[in-house]
């Protein structure tokens, strides 16, 4: 998830500056990147959620309550990206998608209208990049909690 913020969006931004890539083309490429993530990421997030819930359930009677709590924390942290996305990223994302769609429709009618300024597209890409980078820390923190739970369980078994 972080690679989109660390590689894909910066590549678009760099192409805009160095290669003079049109902002609307950047928005259209963005639409493809977004759709790919839209179909790929939810199943991964659900798989992580159910895995951590299953592990928590399996360790609900563990001698160390900490293992159970860490797996619950892992499940919550991993999926906390969903409300974060809805509250902070959705508006910028939807606007970028709208711009790409508006432009596609205007091109079908053989009329090119710059309904959105290049500056708006550049600003939205940067807003999305920064907020997505923050969002990527939720699964990272969740997996860290999961690893801590695993290490705690190993320690419990060794004693």
C-alpha cells in the first residue's frame, strides 16, 4: 500500500514536471492505479482481519492474556485504515476519479474542455499521496502487534 505513495504517485508527479505529462493524463493513469488497489486491497484486508480474529479466538484462554489482546489489537489496527480512508482520503480520491471520468466523457463527444485545472489535479495527487502514506501505517502497526503476539506466545511456550 505504501508503494503507491512512495513510487507510483511520485512517478506521476515527476512525469508531470520533467516529461510535461498532461495533468488529465496523470488523472487517467491515477484512475487505473486506484481501480487496481480498489480490487486488490479489500480481500487482503479482510484476510488479515479474519486471520487475526481467528488467532485471538484460539488464544482467548492463553495463560498470557497479552497474546489474546495483541491479536485483537492487530485486527483492529489493520482494519483501522478503512474508517481513516473514508474520513480523510475519499474526497480527494473521488474528485480525481471524477476529473478522469469527466475528461473521458468530454473526449467521447470530441470536445476537449479543461474543466479542472492542472493545479487541482497536482494538489489532489499530493494530498492523496500524503494521506495514503499515513494510511499504510495502520496495517504496519497491525502486523507489528501480530508479531509481538507471536513472540509472546513463543515465550509462553518456552516457560
